[in-house]
């Protein structure tokens, strides 16, 4: 086990084969629900995760066997994460039926995922590198910040090759980097990744249309981020204060389920942050609801359940009960600080 403020190493490979998968599954469910074949579970399962913190980013190299991976609405609610992730595979690969610009990662290609959106994928036996990036670090740099979930980026794009090489270099040097370098490097990486995504191949007629409305969409996103907690926020008020027609506002937010759903999701994102805060005297659901712009705790609970298939109370209890460590059968603890890092980035 490696002990460092910015480095952690987790493995199940020293456990009896009968226990390995259960320990891995219990640990990794802080971000993904996973499954694998019964034969692999019983006879051939292995998993290691070597992670570093770089400023507000987490860099994790994972080596494991074939698995099915899922982020469902319930998982998204339970872990409260609101991050982006980009993956590079040294060996093996990932495939999905829901990919953009492809369904399978190419050698030296990248896969970009929005962890606030649902996804399902399958990996072969693999060795990969994942960068997990807080939304505020990257969102404003992206042309279409909600449009890249499960986007496959081709190594034929020189920007993809540059980002992939930068990922390898940052991981190789992470343990030697000084804290004063972290801010510069994380912002440089975010700039490079945003440039890569903003010029992604495979543009569709829908994304072309949205890119033509980029300036207006930027204003709309900023307006709703600043005003979502206002209880008197309506489509008519938003359109009037933005200086656009109500129909134009609905057209541009149609991809996100309309004005109501876009506003609701921003409110619920903030609510999850408030519910995740650990205090001796947690705030009432009514207070959380009002701060996030809901008219009552009843409407808040209904909206939360509608999106995440669980209540705000269930979510808060799951956060309070989350364990920072996984215990072996003999009572010893494994270094699972990467789980805590994921939720405090």
C-alpha cells in the first residue's frame, strides 16, 4: 500500500479469489455499477487502481478484467458526482451502443464521458488511464458542455494524439510534481482537452445547428446558472431578460428536455451539493428546497424522485453511510482514499 497525500494504490490481487470481485465491486460502486461473467468472478478476476491527485483532477490507472459498466440515474443520485472523465487505453478497450462518433475506442483514441449523464459500456481485459475533471474546470471552455457524453475521439485527429500523450506524461510524472505546478497543469490540460472536443469530428446536423447558436446558448447557460434558485423564474421572464423570444428559448433548450427540465436539473444539482454536506445539524429538506428554487419540500421531493428514483432523504443517508475504507475478512483496511477523493474534487 502506498501512503501519500496525493497518491493511493488499491488492489484486490492479494485476496483469495473467492473474495476479490465482491471487494472490488463494493469499492468501485462509488462511481460505477459493475458486473462480470461468473467464470471470471470465480477463477480469473484481478483489479488494481493507482491514483494521483493533480490539483482538482484525479488521475487513475486501472488494470482489470472484462466487465460491464453502468452509470444509471440512481447511481448518479447516490454518488452526487458532477464531473467529466476522459479515458485512454494502454491495452484492451471499451465499447458501447450509445457512443458518439463511434461505438468502440481505437488504439490511442480517447473516450469522453459526462458523469452527470447515464451510460452503459463493456470493457475487455484492460489497462487504462482515466482523468476525472470537475465540471467547473472544463464546462465554460466547451462549446457544447452537455453534448459529449460517450464521445469517441479518433487518434487520426492530431489534437487527440496530443491530449493522449499529455495524459501519459502527466501520469508518469504525477508523483514528482510540486503542488505549485498543479494549478498551471490542470488548466493547461483543460485548455487542450476543450480544444480537442470543440473540434471533434462527426458533427451532426443537430450539433451544427446548435453551434450556430453558440453565443446565445452561452448567454442562456450563464443566465440559468445565475438565476435557477429564483422561485419566480419562468420561461417568459427568462426570455424577456435574455432578450430572445419564448419560442427561441424553447428551441435551444429542447435538447435538454425543455426549460422546465433544464431549470429543474440545475436546482437538483445544487440540492445534491447541499445534501452532501456533513454537519451535526443537517438542514431540513424544506430549507434545501427553498434555497434551490423549489416552491415547497413536496415539489422538491417529487422532482428528486422523478429524476433519480430515490428521495432526497435516501440520498442524504447514502452520503452519511458511505464508507471511506473497505475491510478485509480479517478486519484490516484497504487504501480506498480514491473513493473519498472522487467526492471531494
